[in-house]
């Protein structure tokens, strides 16, 4: 079964929308998960469905494809990773503006959503995870953030986190990383383990409570079991009341 119910463009971004079972026959409003360029969305939904109601709230999900992965998800310009790749342009602030002022309002206006920050999630993987975490410093609209295998090695990122306060200190943040990701041959990317740990430490100091941030280490490298890493993030962020998910 194809869980993606509708595909459309919002503000020039290609989007795929998932509506939970029961949406078309009821009048209930749902929290919304926004995904920065996620692949295998159908796999993720299929894997998380057994947890609905018992360990995870049912949700609407919108997957947003970037116009340029290396540009929409980077916070400021940076040099290329290799001689064969191009520099990062750093258009994340423009993307976040579109997300907050055009994409989210469209979904809230056309679907039965719980609009509040505490019911609104933004998650992403790799550079998409970096952009999700950057949103913490640029918007109050997303009260839950997930950065899986986030590119937190990005030049100047930890200094930025250390020098700035989140827009909403009550935001809940989930971080994860594969244990082998720091074994990269690229000197910059090899810093990701230390940078992710440092990001976690900064958030523990700057968010309202230690319980608002979680760091999970996964087996494998950057491309290991990606759908399950999404599921782990969603389960922690969207856990139902009385759930025993830790």
C-alpha cells in the first residue's frame, strides 16, 4: 500500500503528504511532522504504524524535497568537501523562511492540524538534520526537532550553537549518529562524532531541561538502516502519554 496520499508543490518545493488512517472519516486534528528531504517515507510509515496510539501519536507527515540539497540545508557558505564537488551556498535561512511562512501555513489552512509548536515536528537526515537543528535558532514554530546523522561537522557550526540561544528553550531535540561515521577519510567530516557530542552538551546547557534533549548512538555508518533511525527519532519525539519509550 502506498501511504503517500498526495503530491504537490508549495512555494516551488515538491512535497509528499501522508494522512493517517481515519483522517478522511473523522474530524480529529493531528500533530504534523515536517521532513527535510527524507527518502523511504513509505518504509518509515510502515515501520511506525504498529506503535500508533500505544507508543506514538498518530500524525500528518509532509516530506519536502529541497531545490538543492547542498544549498537549502546549509546555514552559511562553506568550501567544497572535495576538489570534485562545488561549494556550499548556505541558503538554509531562505528555506526556513519558506517553511515557516508558506509551507506550514498552507498545511495548517488545508488540513486538520494541531498548529502549536508543541505539536509540530521538523526532522532531517545528514544536511537535512543540520538544517532542522538550525531552525531551532531561527523559528519558534517547531517545538520538536530531530537531527539524525546530522552534518554537525559543518564549518563553524558548534561555535554558532555555543554563541546563540534557541528561539524556544522548551523545544525537544533528538540527535543520533552512527558509531562509524567519524571514521571518514575526509578531515572535516571525521569531526562529526566530537561535534555531535558537543552539540548535545550545548543543548543540555541551553534548553529548559536535560530531559528536552536526547543523543542516541547507532551501529554502523552514515548509510546504515536509515529508515529505522527516522523511526527512533519519531518515537522519542512523538511518544504517547504513559509510553515507556526512553
